[in-house]
């Protein structure tokens, strides 16, 4: 199935946004799951460690999302805008990016398997999830890199 460049940008936005949201939810559950009552906010008793972990995750995620992932998204936008008017949906991301996705999934499984505690898993997942959600906003604007800068950084 062939889609437009605009559809590619929407797919990229939704991919980053949904994965980021999923990681945020999973991370918050890992971080606070033991202290969250099911729809009973009176039972919520997170400790200082959880609060500091969340603050650290959000700060690091903010900088990663607004500075690192924004640049990566701009490169992807530039690449998408160079595609033909109609192109296959799987070309939203380059083959090397799909390999990176597989690597990140593998790394996530390793973290869950070997992390010393749910606290560590929670902090890592909230950081990455928040960064992805912030980075996804770049696809909404759809601005490409200037041509010379894009070629130099790809």
C-alpha cells in the first residue's frame, strides 16, 4: 500500500507518540505500582525515592526529547520529504532505523530481565517514554532541515 508524505509524517508521529505513551505508563506502573491503589487515590503513598526517581526521569527525558530526539526527528522528516509523492508505508523509517527499533526492543527486554528492581525499570522507562512523546511533537510541525545541514548530518 502506497501512502503520501503527509501520511508518513502521521505514522512517524503516532509511532513515537504511542510507544512513548506506552513506556510512560509501563514505567509509572513499575515506579509506583506497589503504592498505587486501584482507582483509590487515598491509598497512594509514594516515597521520597519514587518522587526523586520520577523527577530525574522527567528532567533527563525533557532534555533528551527536546534536544536529541528533536534532531533525529528532523532528519527523518527531511528523509520523508525526499520520498516520491506516493511510497510504501514501510518507508516511513529507513531500514537501519527498523534495525535500531529491534535493538531497542531487545535492550528493553534485557533491562526488564536484569534490572535490580522495578524502581530502576520505572526510571528508565519514564525517561525514554517522556523523551519519545516530546520528540514526537516535531512531526506535527513537519519542518525539514535546511538541505546543507541535513546532508552533513545524515
